[in-house]
C-alpha cells in the first residue's frame, strides 16, 4: 500500500525533478517551487519537465540545472505513428535512467502523473486528491486546501515535505531573446522602458476585452508619457484584433503579433513600462518581471488563479462579477463576454492613473 507522508525525506535528495508541463502561464507561476527547492537543496541537481514550446519561459532561471522537454505535438501521435510511439517509449525510459531521488508533480493530472510514475523515483510527491486518478502514481500524497491560490497549493506540497517555501516569482530572459528585442526596439526608436504592451487576445471569448476599447486606449496611454504601444499575440489571434491592428499604421504603434515565440515575448515584456492584458500568459510574465500591469478579468476565479500574490496585485485587477454569476471562462455562449464588456474604457484609464501615481515612470 502506498503511504501518506507528513515528514521530510529521510536523506537529502541529490537529484530532483519538478513536473509542470503546461500551460504557459502556469509554468511561469510555478517558479516559486523551483526557487524553494533550490533554497532547500543548494547542491542538488534540479530538472524541470516542461512542454518543449514553453521551455524558454524557464530556461534562463539560475536555480535550474536542466530541462526535460516534452514534445507534446509529436507525442500526441502516440499509437497512430510508429515513430512517435517508439520515441515516447525511449523518452519515458530515459526518465527512469536519470535516477531521481525526489519528483514533484505540480500539475496533478493524468499525463503529469504518468511522467512522474515513469521516473520510478523512490519519492514521488503529489496531491492526495489529484484529478484523473493521478494520485495513484505517487508514493507520497499530501492534502491540499482548494481555497488557496494555485501557487500556494503547489507550495503546500513543499511545506508538507517539511521545506521552507519562497514566493519568488522572478523570471529571466535568455541572452539571445534580449538581444533580439534590443535590435527590434532600436528599429522602432523605442528607448528603455518607455513603451506599453497590449496583450489583447485570448483563446476563450469570455476572456476578451472588446478590441475597440483597446484601440481607444492607445491615445490615453501615449498621453501619459509612453512613447510607443507594442501589440503582442500569435499569428492565429490576429483575427481577434482587426480594428486594433489598423492603428499599427502609426509609427508609435508596433505590431508584433505573430512575430514572437515564448522567449521573444518574454524579452518584450521584461522591459515594458506598462502591460495591459486580458487573463493570459503575458500577464503572468509581466508579474514575473515586476512590471506595472493592469489585468482585465472575466469569468475566472481570481482568488484561485489570478495575479499572485493577490494581496499586492489586486488594486490593478479589474473584474465585475454579479452575485450568483458562474465563473466559467470556457463559456462560448453568445453572452460569454458580458463580464468583460462591463469593464469600461474610463475605468481602465482611472486604474492606470492610480497605478502611475503610485509607481511613476522615469522621466525620458
């Protein structure tokens, strides 16, 4: 029978693996787990198993020893492609050969639990009530208070292991990405942090602030001392921002949609003087770089998955939830965007003025 553990490991682990493959925003806010592990085990080898396309988000972190990339798109052909199937079997065997002492599953789903189990580590730690029967893969299962923010839920796994936690959200950019942004900024005559980033897109309609309001926000932001507006998003999301992108004909509005991978997006955000974003990975990156931000939220439980830590970030979060209204960001019904539509342009400008009053920008 698998055991429930309340105490710390009997011996100091030398080889550790943190399992958090996705999603991108969640990967960014799992960094405190890495930092806490490094503080607890300064001499240990610490790897992170992460989806390959998200690896740049953590690759430059100084507390990380190595990355185990999970090629999700390729392995998604498992059972349908002989090459993908044999590659996955080899990849899983490699996890075992790494001989980890301690593996921590911070995702708590069937896939991450499978990866955790494949390591065959003697101490495999996860949530006692993980979804999708994931807890069956763990040797040590810990209770979790679901009322906590997701970051604190993950940190609670370490606390149950007897470790002191560190809530350090700091992200780091790779040198090649920083160099790319320096060249790109120079091309547009952007100096220092005198630019604002708009992240106006989302996979889910319920998370999208109306694009015409983003467009109407351009001049108020420029009037408050920012020299440029930089618009970010993927190529596939351009259709969400047709009106907004029309404004990119102005020299002071820079359209980078479809031109940034994860690493380049991080470099853009790392130096921004302001980030205004829907609930997205870009928002959590901005927090990781300690940037000024305004977060626009729809039907999402911000106490569980909002900007962290909420007691510090809440003044810059705008959300309008009516009593009894369900919080389902995956709602695709015609009225799904009603919460985002309640956020007015003037309200965002008011929060911006308060933000700049508390955190005034440097004079150019």
